[in-house]
C-alpha cells in the first residue's frame, strides 16, 4: 500500500482523524494493528487482461472511515499506471449491500450473477462486479480506442 495510516495520541478511529503517511507496500495500520488488506491477481479469462480483486476488507470497527477507499484507489492506480487492463472485477455475496454500494461508488457494475458460487457461506450466490476501462464488443475485442471511463476521474470521486 502506498498509504500507511497511523493514529495521533488520544485520537479515536470514529473521529475520522486517521493520518496518512507515505509507506510503500504498508497495509493500513491503526495502533500497530493491521486493519485492512487487499489482494489481487492478474486474470486473462474472456480473452481479456483483467485484474481480479481476490479480497478487500477492513476490520469492522474501522469501516466508513475511508480505508476501503484508500485500498481500492491503490488497486485502481495500478490499473491506471499499467493502462493495459481491460477491466477490474470481483465476486461479492448477493446480500452484501454495503460492499455493492461501496464498489458502485467507484463505477463498478453488476455484470453477472453466479448461482452457488460460494461453498461454505449462505447465501451461496454471488454477483460479479466489474469496472471496465475499455468498450468491448461481443467477442471481447476492443470496440474502439475510447475508454469507458477515466480512472483518474474515478479515483477523485
Ligand atoms: C466494503 C468495505 C471494504 C468498505 O470499506 P470502508 O473502509 O468501510 O469504505 P469507505 O469508508 O472507504 O467507504 C467509502 C464509501 O463507500 C460507501 N459505503 C461503504 N460502506 C458502505 C455501507 N456499508 N453501506 C452503504 N455504503 C457504503 C459509502 O458511500 C462510503 O462513503 P461515506 O462513508 O462517505 O458515505 C468494508 O465494508 C468491508 O471490509 N467489508 C467486509 C469485506 C467485504 O465485504 N469486502 C467486499 C468483497 S471483496
């Protein structure tokens, strides 16, 4: 992570006073506790170059403080710098309304519903959330040079 969170003396997380300092590859910390993590891998399914978000999460007491945003912006910045990714995607449980709202805020859309995707949790169905960087035709070939969105604009939203 590019951003390393650290707290100031007597500050509480719900006071939205987490401070950022530059720290390459450091996960978000609060009082020396890792409070969030994100893990991605490159995926070449559907004849596309895709970044798959395997997991992105923040400990419950530290949610709605912008930490998920920092982690997702980090992922999107990678896509922006590489400029070859067609899209970034992930799976989310269909009842995970908070996460769906979170990703939608950054331009992700539900593109598929997968029945019985999860083996050990209920509901077992998942949505595929995706943010596309290129317009593709039905054969997943680039339809034009035009991108569907500008990552930098999105990151500032
Ligand atoms: C989804 C998750 C990562 C969001 O992290 P976060 O640090 O709470 O997110 P942020 O504080 O950056 O939220 C940014 C915006 O997303 C939206 N958002 C985030 N959580 C939301 C929720 N539960 N309900 C509605 N909107 C939500 C809001 O618009 C929020 O802005 P606001 O707080 O100013 O209203 C976090 O809830 C989490 O760890 N969930 C469990 C793991 C998970 O479900 N991961 C998704 C699958 S990979």
